[in-house]
C-alpha cells in the first residue's frame, strides 16, 4: 500500500469517527409536518434558514431511548419529490402509508402525495373527485379517523412572497377518504368562518375540536384571532357544526400552536404566537368534559423555549415537541429556529429530559393497553447514564479524530517532500516535452 492510500484511509477513518455522532443532525426549521407510524415519528419538509421549502424527511425511532440533549433524528435517504412547508400529513389507520396533504409545494402538479415508509416510495395517488383548486392550499390542519377518512377545514392559497390580502381563505370542509380514494367538499354554513393555522383534534366521540388560529370576519377583512373560549366543533358522524364556550384560565389567542389529545379527553396545547410575539401561557390544557382551561405545570426544568410552527405528537404518555421557530415577548430579528426535541410527560405533567422506554411499562401489545405511569426519577436516572455514555463516545471520537489528524499531518509532511520532488521531475518532463515539441514544430 502506498502512502497516498494510507493517507486516504486515515482521513476516511477519522471523518467517519467524527461524523458518526452528528451526521444526521437536521438543520433547524419550522413549518414542517410530522406523523407517527408504529414506533417511528416522521418529519417532512419545513422552512430552514436556507430554504423555505425543504424536501427532507427525518424520523425518530421511539422504540429506543434518547435524550433531549442529543439529536435522535435519522435522515431518510430518499427525500420527498417536492419541497414543502406548511403542509399536513396523516397516517393510514393500518400504519402502511403516510399521506402528505397540501402545503406550499415546489411543484403544483398535485397537493397529495403518498409515502410508503417500508419501500420509501413516493407516489401521487389518483383520487376520485379531487378538485385541482385545492392545489397550494396551506396553513390548515388535518385529522384522520379510524376508517381512514380525513378532514381538511379552511386553509388559504397564500404563497411565499405574496402579501396578505392577495390571498383567500376557503369556506370549505374537504373530506379525503384514504380508504376509498375519494374526495368531496362541504361548503361551510353561514355561521362558521374559515380558519388558518388552527389545530384540529379528533375526539373518540367523532367530534373534531378546532382551536385558535386566525379567521376573517368577511372574505376581504383583516385576519383576527378567535378566542380560545369559543370552541368550534365538527361532528364527523352527522357532518354538522356546533360550538361550546370554555372557561378557566385565559389562553391568549394565537396561531401556529400545537395540540395533542391525552388521556381523559384533555387537549394539551403548546406555543404559537400573536403576530410574531410570544403568547401566554406556553402550555395549557382544555378538559373536553368540563370545557375548562388550566395550566397543569409551571415547572421550568427541561422546558422548551416558546415556539411557533413546531410539531407535537403524542406517543404513549409522551408529547414530543420538535423543531419550530423561537418566539419571544419582544420581537427580535433575525429569527432563531430550533432543531431540538422536548418531551412532556402527560401523566405527571412535567417536562422530562429523556424518552424512556422502560418508564412506559411493558412493551405494548398491538392493543397498546398495558402502559404504566411514567416515572420521573427513572427518566432522569437514565438520562444521566445516557449522557455519560455519550460523553465517553464523543471523547473517544475526539481522541481518534485528533490522533488521526496528527498521524495524517506527519504522513502529509513526509509525503510533501516526495510530492514536491515528483512535481519537480514532472515539471522537468514538461519542459522536456515543450522543448521537444518546439523542436518538432
Ligand atoms: C399505528 O401506529 C400508532 C402510533 O404508534 C399506534 O398507536 C397504533 O396502534 C398503530 N396502529 C396499528 C394498526 O398498528
Ligand atoms: C423565504 O421566503 C421569504 C418571503 O416570505 C423571503 O423573504 C426569503 O428570502 C425566502 N428565503 C429563502 C431562503 O428562499
Ligand atoms: C373546486 O373548488 C373551487 C374552489 O374551492 C370551487 O369554486 C369549485 O366549484 C370546485 N369545483 C368543483 C367541480 O367542485
Ligand atoms: C356558535 O355560537 C354562537 C353564539 O352562541 C351562535 O350564534 C352560532 O350560531 C354558533 N355557531 C355554530 C356553528 O353553532
Ligand atoms: C401555574 O400558574 C398559573 C398562572 O399563575 C396558575 O393558574 C396555575 O394554577 C399554575 N399551575 C400549577 C400546576 O401550579
Ligand atoms: C436569537 O438568538 C440570538 C443569539 O443567541 C439572540 O440575541 C436573539 O435575541 C434571539 N432572537 C430570538 C427571536 O429569540
């Protein structure tokens, strides 16, 4: 083996060592979308510092433990066929497929893509009755029921770079049945206003709870924020609308927040903003039996920053927050984006530092019935072990990297004299050739 090959191998080895830890760390982003399939939580697209429409796909493997201080993301080798932000996605009830619906896409040939997480294939499904004017619909939320019927309320046709006012909100409820691959549209009754950037939460009773976001009192008026005490409800059984008045603590109106449904009919909301500014409280819970808002935790341990256009998914008892744009009371530019995850234990109502498989109890059967209460001390204990292991691995990586640098430098230094010598002889060759050719011409 010659010195050059040695040099290459040293470089490859040292680079592999130093990149093993961080190769999949995604760019910070917001306006992405997420979906759970079995033990994997997938993330699609979003806007980063360098692109408004990423086509990247990442996932977190929830079957193993991880710590909020280390990046648990893995990049899916196949990106989406389009870049997209402000889209939604839903998983089919059998967990075989994710449907990416709407959003600001870099291609406007359709608004629905189908992703097979096993084969990593992206396809454009043929949907009976699909209305092409839905293309570029964005800033809505989608829920899917156990039969595979998804519900898409309102939304806008805003594009990046278009000023508000040159867009419209849609007075529609679109029904996309992923089982029969059919699309249909209901017009809103006159007492229901369309919304954008709200959250939709499907209750086991078949009611969809719409919270927050923005609306317009008339099609041409400015955006206003509905009160979090005015709860808009859609009944998926009778395709009818109703509303409820909530009470309890004041939840500042907001858009771009997240919502998950936890045990006992509690909807946990997080984040969002008013204009560009942070809203209070960051975290609140709506009990859908009593229609009372409360703040279940004022802990400051492991708490995320205030975020907007992040995602939240409930996996077993954990609400997993990912990415988002950081908000603050005083709006400061440039904006900061997050590529972190944060974990909220919805049983102890506390932010925890590690996602701990053990604390979920026995590995669930497909019915998911057996879950123990999360144990905070286990969470923290494990996170410490995890951190120690991580630091050891990082240290080994660093030592390997540094030592290979030293070795490489030595080799390089030795080689350089040789290369210089070779170069000199090459130059001499060249001169010879020139002289030779000169002679010929
Ligand atoms: C699909 O995955 C979700 C999320 O982990 C899980 O709750 C659900 O039970 C799974 N459904 C099936 C049919 O396996
Ligand atoms: C993203 O869109 C905004 C307009 O909404 C624009 O100002 C900005 O330059 C875009 N960023 C990139 C990286 O394209
Ligand atoms: C398609 O949607 C547009 C806008 O929402 C609506 O005006 C139009 O009537 C729809 N077309 C059909 C065939 O339903
Ligand atoms: C919501 O409540 C208001 C006031 O009680 C009522 O006027 C309106 O018709 C209700 N809307 C729906 C969709 O039920
Ligand atoms: C957290 O603080 C809010 C506002 O001060 C209060 O209403 C709420 O009861 C507190 N929650 C807990 C769990 O202490
Ligand atoms: C973004 O981060 C910088 C540097 O840490 C900070 O000065 C600035 O206030 C942050 N901006 C926001 C909106 O959080």
